[in-house]
C-alpha cells in the first residue's frame, strides 16, 4: 500500500487562497448592489407608468371640459358650479349639516340607584 504523504501548505498558497476568497466576496457584493439598483429601477418604472396613466385620464377629462366650455350651456354650468349662482327667479336651497349632539354624561352609581327606586 502506498502511503499518503501530507504536503506542507506554503504561505504563498494561503495568500493566493485568501486573495481569491476576497475577490469572490467583493464580486458578490458588486452583483448584489447591481441587483438592488435594478429593483429600484423596476419599481420606478411601474410608478412612472401609473403616473402616466393618471395624467392621460386627467388629459381626457380636461379635453371634455374644454369641449363643453365652447357652448353657452357649458359655460353656464361651469359658472353655476364654481360660484354657486342661480338664474333670476330660481330658488336656492341651502342644506345645513346636522349638528352633532354630544352624548349625555354617564350616570353615577347613586343616580342609577335613585332611578331604580324611582326617586
């Protein structure tokens, strides 16, 4: 049987191994930072697309409003909504919101006893 001999590990081999390990860790860190930047870019693209869709909807709404402003009826409706005016002879109804009534204070023990006996 052949005997296995252990080869002595030289300092030079240890330094090379350490440098390779550091290079691998550094490259992993670089890849991870690129991944995070790409994730941020994707999220930003989705947010920007949502903003664009909202702006497109707003543009269509404003286009319709501008189209309505070309007619006499549209101008009158805009003035009525903006300033709350009425034609001569029209009645204006003002709806007043209901006032909140605070709840009565809770009864004390002795008030409950008096109420129980009808005093």
